C-alpha cells in the first residue's frame, strides 16, 4: 500500500516489519536500531520528524517519544524555542513504564505545546508529510507519524487533546489511539488543555498500538485524574471478530471533502458487509464541540503557560510562536472577570451539552464511525486561517470533549477512519479496529 | 474605624499540600521536587488530607457553617517566588463564623509560595507548596488593641485544638471612614498592632490636613515600625480564577474530625473551680493537657494540680523547648506521682526526678534513702570545690546559698528535700566563717 511507496522512496527494504513480528522476536533489535538511526540521519533534515536523538546505545523495541513528554536527562522542548535547552529532570510515568522493554530512540517534533492541527509548525523546522512532501503531516503529534511511516521507529508515544494522535496518523497512514481520559497517566506531559490532555500510543498497525497500551495504563498517584483499572494485555483476543455483533453509528450532516466522503462511504459499505448494524443520527449539537474546545483550551492553556516568564524556565516569552501567543492572549482575555461569564462559563456549559448528547448516542451503539479528518492534508503553502485549521478538528474533537476512546486507522492514501468506543472499552475498540484494518 | 484581618496559619503536616516533599527547615532548595518547582509536565498529587483535616477543625472551632464540596482554584499573578505564576487556593470550605465577637467571613486552604530575596536575587522553593489556611474576618475590629487580642486568642485556640504550627502571617485592612488601606505580610502579632497604630496616625494626619487617604496596599517594615506604599489600587486585582483541571473537587462532607470541648466552656469550668485566669490559660494550651488536669483533679485538689502543672510540668517542658503535644506520657503515671507527692509518700524533689525520667523516657533510677552523714559529706565536697562562691557568700552575698544548695542536690540526685540541705549547709558554712 501507500506505506510501501514511502519505503520505496527511502529505498529501505524490509524496514516496515509488522509489530507482531517485532514483538514476537526473531529480529535483531540492536542492529535494527542502528539501521533506523541511519534512516533518521538520512531523512530527518528534510522531514524534521525528530528534535533529539538518543546518543546512547541500547536494545529494545524502538520507541519515539513526543517532545512534550518528559524523558529524564533528555531535552524536552515541546517543540518551542522557549524550552530549547530545557532538560527534563524526571521521567513521565508512561516513559518509566516503557523503559524496560523499549529503547527510546529520540524525541519527536510537533506543533509547539501541541497547539496546532497541521503538524508542520515546530520551532525547529517544518515537518513534512512523507507520502507527499508538499503537504502537512497532520498534528500535533506529526513527528511520530512521520517516523513510523518511514521506519525511523516502530512504536511511538504521542499526546492527544483534541485529535493530536489521530490526525497525523490519518494523514501519514499509521495507527493512533486516544485512550479514555483517566486510563493513562498524564504525569510528565506538558500542559495544553489539562482537562482533555491524554497520552496515546501510535504504531504502524493496530497490534502495535494495543501492545504499547498494555504497558502504560493504570492508576498513578502523580495524576489525580487516573482511574483504577485492572491491568490487561490488549493484544489478547485481538483477532476475534466483533463487527458482526456490533451497532455502529454514523452521522448525517458532517461536511466532508469529496475524496474523504467517497472513502467513508466505501468503508461503511465494507463494514456493513462484515455484518455490522449501521445506524444513522444527526450530528446536531455535537457541532458545538469545536468552539467549546477552543474556548476551554485557550483558558487552561493561558493558565498553564504563566510559568514561562523567563525566570525559572527557558527563554523570554517573546520567542513563542504566533499561534501559541494567540492562544495565551485569547485565554487571558476570556478568563478576565469581566468576560468570564460570557466566554469561560459558556464553554463549560458547552462541554456538558456535548457530553450529554454523546452519552445518549453511546447508550444505543457500540461504536461511532467517522473519517478521522474531514479533508485531505492541505498543502504546506496553503495558509489556513486559524478558524479553518480549528474546523479540521470537527471529527476528532467530540470524542475528546466527552472523554471517549477513539482510534484512527488508515484506509486510503492520506485518509484514515476514526472509530469511537465506550469509556474504558479499549479492548473492544481495538478488536473492531483490527477487523477493519486491511 | 473598621479593621479586618486575613490570618494565614501554617498547618502541622509532615509533607506539602500537593507533593510528598517534607515541610521541615532545610538548606535552600533541598526540599523540592518537580511538582513544587512547577516543572513543565508535573501534576499536583491529591490534596494532603492531613492538611484538610486540620483546616476543618479550625473552620468548625470558629463556629462556621461548613460546605460540602471544595474546589481547588488557580489564582494567577506573577511573582518570582511562585514557580507556576499561579497559586492553588481552595474555594471557601467554611463561611459565616464568629469568634471573640468578630464575624468570620470565610476560611480556605492554600499552598504557600517560595522565598524570594530581591536584594540577593535568590529564590528558595523549600516553602513552595507548604499547606496553609487563611481565615478572613469581617472588618469588625475597632482598635489595634482589639486586633491584637483577637490574634492572641486565635493563637491560643489553635494551640488548644492542637492544630497549626503556631506561626502566623497576617494581612490587615483598615478604614477610618473613607478609603480602605491594606497592609500585607506582617509576621508577628505585635507587628499587626504596631502597623495599625502607625496607619491610624498617618491617616489621621492626612485627614486633619484635609488630604485624601488613597485606596492602596502598603508594606509593613518590621524594623522601623512604619508602613510604605506598595501599590495603588485603581481597580480591583483580577486573578483570573479557574478551577484547577488537574485536581478533582474534595468532598469534605464525609470527613470526620475530632473536636474537643469548646474552649470557652472549658475556661468557664476552670474558673468555676476557683482558678486564676493565668492558670486557666496554661491549662488550656492543649486540650489533652486540659483533659489531664480534669482527670487528676478528680482525686486531688484542683489548685494543687494546677500549681504543679504550671510550675513543675510546664517548667520542665520549657527547659526542653518542647510543648505538651510533643510528649507521650502516661496519665496514670502522672496521677500516681502526684498522689504520692500529695500524701507525702515522696518528696517534691523526688517527684521532680520521676517526672524528668518520664519526659526523657529514661529508666527510673532506684531511689536511695540518704543519711544525714552522707548529705554532710557531699555538702563539704561542694564547699571545697567552690571556694570563690563560698568566699562571696561569707562576705554577705547570701543569694549564693541557692546556688550551693542546687549543686548539692544535683550531686545527691535530688533525693533529699532542699529544706534539709539548707539547714545543714548553713551549719557547715558557719564553721568557715572567720572569727
């Protein structure tokens, strides 16, 4: 498929091994890491997937970590110049949990502080879509998706606030999961919108995503929003079909680009043939998810960013990117006493409305299916207005606002489908995604 | 004249409000971690429940109405001692109380900031995240003296309740009729009185000259006793409060805390026993001490017990620089000791010795009965080894007798009554007198 064409481009053979083969052994991982580092050396100058590379030798499954997640002793810039020399003094909980089996190959680029949907706006260079280098890779966890698609790494930890794991997965042809809010600890993840931020696994296939997820879940005293869950191996029973026993809801009234709409219709037909019971509902009030999110995020982000005043951390605020500054200023404005009722309270209310609407839908269905992105990746030179870019979150946003798990799987070149599941039902969600995976 | 107070009380916890760093004194920036230094990505741990329990005791003892759910808010402002540039502070958990005739507006808990030294340009974050409660009164006080008395009583109440670390930081506001002036960060109760007295003088002078008193925040300089303008308040500060998304609300309805008998009631009971105000104050420094007193005075005269606690027990505690809440002693042991002493089975000196052994957790040394001959021998030893003091005594400095008695008692392990030593010592000293 299209991943093969990426590989053809990099002239690396046999590098895109399935996650299952890698996990089940038989591959010399030390040699593989050396090989992957050579690919990084060759491609990174053009694609800007990585910000830092692990110089220490090591063995294990190669894991890329988004640069807004702390890895002790490595730089954690959050892709922003304000933290260009900041070295994390501690491990994020997810990193600590992955250390035994995985080798952290490097820290990947993204939109600064996760503030972006294009994935191309890192302060350290333009990250490009490897399938079509003139296009955006999708964001914000763009570096991970690019690295996976080109074989620079085999597994990745991204972060997803409103689509940041799923959007780049869809645009670059890999798999990304946003877990239920509270399933995976956020300790060590730099803030964007704390009430929605999650850490999510990315890989080239559903098996790979299920594999990483098995390591990173669980209650963490260092993150009060985590929930006690029983540890489970999400790869177990992954191949058992589930779609024929499932109800899947799709939306009327979602505006999609023609190519995306076509891919979506074919996919609905395909899962219907696999035996799924398709149900259609109006998108209706769920459309408020996007404006609601941006108001909430501006507010929480402006609070979180207060610490970067040039005293304790990093550089002066002047070096922050335009989008980051825009969000801080808007957030500061709408949390002022005189505007709070008009904007911030409105957003909190909007969140309740969307949650209620989705909970009604989820009571009657097993999954929701949408395209991951309503559009194809846009051209790097197309300057989208902030609102146009924000609107590209229309499909990835609503599950995030309601704390639901959602996965993106590739179906066509630069197009992914999103499957949304019930809270803490990642196992069923992964099974359904596995069955849909080609 | 209207005076209001905002009293910050340090809570008595082992660890900080949102992380497990200790709250003890230490070298600068040693009791710190990613959470209390605001490292990017670090999240607060769950609210320290020991701090919450102490806070609830305070709210209840101030006769407040307790609320059910408490939200942690972020209060945003920029200051170098505040790593996140926001302070976590709870929504009020107790409202509408009353203490000493002063209305309590609300009580909430919060985390402290670090220490910033603008002259040395250093920041010490050991204090960052240390748990506090803030008690906000209505502007019901009419004089600096009344404010001081309120604070002294409050300190006494907290001591009685065994909560807090006895350390205060106070902000006060005062209005002589027109604009309200706020004085920030006063570190002692006496400082509050001085600052308010200075402010009254300053504002009266302005008003007498028909000048306007500006609405402003002032800083109190402890060394000069004066207040200086910090910032003028053209508009009310906007802290952009939002609920902290990293912390779920705390449900305080289900938390049970132990509250001893109300202090006022206990004081009345003690006065009813004929005790003086001073004694009453000593006996209520700690509710466990009060309970000890009542249990002892069931079998012994209250005045005798009160005297012993005030002089002997408190003296020994004071000598060790500790308070009653720091020691674990058995009430039965003390009851036995006091009964024995009261009934003349042991001397006052021996009782003292036994008490010391209890406080220091030492095995009790076997009591010896000492002959007169032995006492005289020790007295001679003391005289021999202190020729200077003896000489001075003989020249008329009679107060040195106490010193020599003390030395003798020490060498005899306090097993003899001082009275007996005095008689024998005087006798001995006579023989040294020059003809």
